[in-house]
C-alpha cells in the first residue's frame, strides 16, 4: 500500500508515517513469536535493517532476534521514496518508532481486557518483557477478577492482523526501564552472516526457474546513434534466444551467462555508431562550469540590521581580504560489483505485467519510470528490492533494471538476468557532478571574520527516477521513439539541496551570502553521489578557514571556536582535537618555528561540518605523510548523530565514509576526451587499495534527548578538508583542486607566490 497525499489539516506524524499512515503497512505480529517489519528504506550495506530492527525491538519490548525485516517492495509496505541523504533513521526510524508505540498501546488495551483488568486505565498497569504482557509489580491488587493463571498473556497469544489495520493517531506512551534495553547497544548485524559465509544474498546470486541471461551494448559515448548492426549473425550463435534492437538500444538474450558474454562481444564488434564530440575540456573543468548558460540563484544570505540594504563589498572595519577557488572533478560510484537486475515480462490473460528484482534505492520511483518507458500502468509492475554490492547514490541500478525489462519483453514468460560489465559501470552510470567553489572573506582588525561570500558552480546533483513525467533511465533516450534527455536539477535546500548543500556557513559571521550557479548543459550525465555538494563545499569552506588562520597566524582550531557558538559543534571539534593530541602536535600551520627533520613531510589538519546544516555534527583531524605521494596515516573523528540507535552501526558508517573520502581526495577522477569516457576500467579509475587505508578512530557522542540523524555522509566534507589542511601543514603548499595526486601537488607548489 503506498501513501496518499496528506491534507493540510491532517495531524502531522513523524517521518515517513506522515504519508503512510496505516499501522499494518509497517508491522505484523504473528502467533509464532515473530514480528514482521516492512520499511521503504533499503539495505545498501549501511546496516539500516539492523538499526530499524533495534528500534522496533525497543518500542515493542521484544528481543531483536524476533524481528523479521522485509525488503522494500511495491507489492507491500510503505512508499518512503529514496534511501538517500542519510535520512533512513530520521524518516523510517521515526515512523517505525511511532508505529510500534501505537501498536504496543493497542495490544496492551486488548491484553487488559483479556486479563479482566477493570482499573480506570488497565493497560497502564501492564508491562512487556520480550513480548510477554503482565501486570507490573505493585499493581497486582489494583485489578479485579480471576487473576490466578491469567496474570499474563503475550503479543503472540493476541496476534490479530486486524488490530493494526488502522491509522496512526500520533499518541505517545511511556515505557518502563525494562523495555528500553534493545537500543543503544551493539547487536549483531542482520546482513553480515550471509556475506561472511558466502551465502546467496545479493541480486547477482538470484537464480529463478528457467532464467535466461541478457547483455546490453550501450552507446560508446553520449549522444551516439546506432547506424547499423548485423543481428542475424549474432542470432545464429549457439544458445542465443533473442536479439533486441529498438532504435539505438541493443541487446541479446542467451541460455546462460557464458553464451551471453560471447554474444555480447560479437554484437559490440558488429555495431556501427555515429558519435559526436560533445564533452568539455577535462583539463579546465572550472571554466566549463562557469560558462553560460547558467541558472543563478541566491541560496541564502544574512545581513546585519545595522548596515544598509546594499552593504559595501568590503566593510570599512576590515583590514584583510581573502579570496580562493577550489574544485573537484566528476566522480564515479565505483562499486566493487557492477549493477545487476532480473526482470520477467508476462503478456497473458488480463494484460501485460512486469516483475523486476533490483538493488535500486527507490522501488516506487523506479516503477514510475519503468511504466513510462514500457507504456504500462504502474500497478501492472512489481518492483522488489534485493541487496546489491555497494551503493553510494544514483548509480546504474535503475538503468540496468530498465535494460532487463526491455530484454524480458522480447521473451515473455521467462525471467532475464542482466549484469553490466565493468566498462558499463564506470562509463555509463551517472557520475557525481564536477564542482567549482569561490570564496571571499573580510577580516576585521579584531581578528573576526566580518563578511563571507560563497559561490558554487556545478551541474545539477539529482536526476532520480520517478520525479518527472519524463523517464531518466539510460535506455529511454536510445529507443526508436526516444524520450528527451533530462538535465539534472538541485533539490530545494529545504529537502537537502544539491550543489548548494552545506554552502551556508554554520559559523557566526556577521554577514554572509551563498550563491549557486547551475550549469544548464550536461554533456556528462550526473546525478546523486554520496553527500552531493557537501563534499566540495565543506572542503572549500574548511580549507579557506585554514588559509585565513594562516594569514592571521592563529591556530586553526582557535579560529573556528572563535566563530562557533553552537555547543554541539564545539563539542565535536574539541573532542576530535583532544583525541589527536592537537595542542601538542609537533608542527602546526602558522608556526614560525621550522619543522623538525622527522616531521618534514608529516602534517595534521582539522575540519568540521554539520551535514546539510541539519544533520550529524562531524569533526576530523587527519595525519598525513607527504612523501612522493600523499598518504593518510590516521583519522580521528568525533561525531554527534543525536540519539544513537546502534553505536557499532554509527562507527561503521563513519569509518566507511571516511575511507571513501580518502579515495576521492587522493585518487579519483573521471577521465575523458572530447568524445568518450576513458576511465572505464580499474586501471583508468584507480581507487584506494587496502594497503593504503588509514587507521580510523571514532568517538560517538550520544545525545539521547535529541532526534536521531544519519551518519553515512557526515564525513565526506570534513575528511577532505582535514587532508588538505594537513598537506599545507606538512609542505606549506595549498592544494585547492582534487584529487591530490603527485602532479596536482607539484602544480600547486609551482603556483604558490614566491
């Protein structure tokens, strides 16, 4: 059951419960002693299933081992949109917490009647211990009737699906201490045993009866058109069941995977394409991003009440003016396993239907776009989530699902499994947008930043399925009747933003202004990649603050604390600094004393952010060794995600995000010429190796009185800036353009003023 639009006068409920109000959409209690939980948020390896199970266990008062998490599906369960933006605990966790509070209250009311408790509020005299419902001690005399053998019952004895077939009321309840032990404790991850033991769990492992295997020859470059192909020669190969051409969409279906790969190679060799030189100059992406046409908007600004409506560019009290530009390249998702999907098309009886198994981040969103591409009504399509191998945003999962559906249409009644090649994954999936950021600031004679300007240039960061009347799936633009190619947008800042995410400073500057320039041409396909614009914006802001600190000969931590009144922000900064021994480090930026020989290539840097200005607080100290190549030796990270659901889960997310950011900062960049993407192998797109992974120490600051927020994307900006600041600390060279390769550091050193 999917959620219906909520009227303005309807009670506002927590998280995704607002648009999925029926309790039975989320929860079922069974007589066998188990609880089924349906969430629209999907497991991407981030451990969300475990965290949500802990929340349910806590609020119902049952052991976590009783919880059965069901993967998201359009056939059942709530529509929670996308699993993205570190919002799963915030949205689904908040919704499930309320659902369980109300389900518990319903069952306690029924239990009070079953136990013949006639006190004014019989349910209030009951407690729950692992699903057993009984009178609390001290309340056994406050009821009437035959209490003997009827002193207790259980969820399992009372299990009735109709009890939860009602809408949430928003009412809350207070539980006893005994009911609150399932959360804020480390529990075993639900998804890990299968992965450790090599059991079939991933979509790549699926094997349906009679399943065929498909492969797709994607256009070699953006805008390429298929001119000619000899399908008959491929069709004649052993084991080939069908060849498919629809405009420039080209694929093959075979009996097994080996035969499909063999047919793919021949099909690709026979295909003739017409290509165009449409890509920008990779060596000067900031110039490309700044070129017209652009859509310019003021993200937000702050003007002091005591200054005119149009204050001067440099306040009269300022004594120093700082200005710098920063950038990042296009980034690939670079998942270890390529995207995969299974589809089955049926055209019998009451009309065409489609079933799709996918590792998409949003099953309902994908269903909407598949309906447009295939000309089906959405209810005729069932989309079921199956876990994939690593997902960091809008990768190829949705696109390969569309490929599978188009190939399955050619062989009705047979399931078709389609797996992309490594070249497909690194060359065809949407990329994280390249960005350029320019900052300017004025500092008064008192050493206080008086004015701050932030400008960001980028293509859009969001082109998710299901958000438009035009599908955004890769194959949609290649069909004989193609859909118009869409341009990525930036979501409103209230929804997290895109390029402008974290462009608004959290520091206490007297006046500031943030401006976004969205590129309105998109020769390279971009969409959501982990942390979106926050990665580059925080990298720029926190690097720039260190540049100002250096100019003022101040300790970088001191400068930050001078401009930060947010107590939780100060706490994570001070915690990270304490963990790393910041005050006693052997060398620091702005120090007049020369470095000792032992630390000539070693440095430490600090950085901080509050993700999306509404999420997790994160402060990082990085230690690096800048020999021939930069190597990050250790990261100290302090994080505040509000109320901690799973301490181990938070630490895992922080560690994983930090390591990925090290890879982005030191190694990753999409390579291309004026026609094609060139970095479509691991040789062309290197990522961090296990031998290069730094030690990571994490301190999680629990705030049980605060709402829970996500941890998955909190590190990406602060880690990037901390590394940059450590490089400056070690070498005195300010590297402003990622990645920090040997060549980039040398180029930055050459550009430094004498």
